[in-house]
């Protein structure tokens, strides 16, 4: 419910939070869920997706739509610092999604990060346990570009031979962090990369190489 001042005026930030949700929540979330599951099942493949969500400009509309699709009242969200400081954004997410906010990264079911040099380390998020590996976090990382190009060579379950993927921009240590994450399977985080109109997923089972897996000088990360 929107906050109302003693004078009967709804603050502007609360009005902003009430608008811009999914136009047809049931239809959109069903469609988006199928696309996300397909992307997870085929790591590194790029899936174009559209939404009419209009969240505050600090996150992509597609990021907001993915949260509306996956998160709920039992799945805490953690926002990277520069996002969590935006009260209009947090009010919008509360109004349209209803998920609580995690106080720390390792308490979150979903985390929203901006790709870049200052992106938090992967090992700071919930990785699940040996008995309950599903109690790990899914990281939604916003990036400028997703392309089907041979910068990374992906292999593992769901990939027939190899998939090529280019993601920009990420922290310099991302690849070594991903190697560590992949090495603790069945524990570990999963990733949804989000550009303005597409996603690509990295489940924890996926291996990344900087050369084709059949190359003699393969450098696996």
C-alpha cells in the first residue's frame, strides 16, 4: 500500500513505484519463465526477450521482468550498493514483486549486479550445501553486450560440442572466480546475463575455455 502523508498526499516516489509493472503479468511471466529455463538448459545461447515493464531507469526493464518472473515473498533479493541506495527502485520492486531484500549477499536467493570492474566477487553469494545445493543464489548480471562470438568457448551439460559467447564488460577476475565456482559442484551460483533485450545463462555446470576444447593449447578457466 502506498504511503500517504497527513495532508492526504501520496509522495511522488510512491506514485512512481505504483506504475510501470508488467502489462499482462500472467502471460508475460509464463513466457519469460519458459525462455529462462530454455536458456539455462542451453548454456551460452542468446535468447531475445521483450517486456513492457518500466522500472526506474537504474535497471533494465528485462531485469525487472526476470525478477517479477522468478522472485517471490520467500526469495530475498540483494541489490548491488549503487542500486540498493535508489529508494525509488526499491519501492518499485517491493510494490510489483513483493520479495524481501536480503541484508547481505550470502542471504539472497537472487542478486542484481552491474557488470564491470567493481562487480562483487562470486564467492560472496550463497553457494548452497552438499545436501541442499539448490539453496544457492542466482546472479542477474546486467551487461552492455551479449554476442554469439568465440571469445569464450563453453562446454558441459546442455552443450553438444561447444558454444561461443562474448560478454562485456565484466570484472577482470571473473573467469578465475568462475573456475572456482564450477569446481565446487554441486554447490555454486548460477548466472543470468542480461542485456537490454536478451539473456544468456551460465549454470554452475558450465566450463569456460579461452580456446576451443579440442585445441592443443586449450586454456580452460
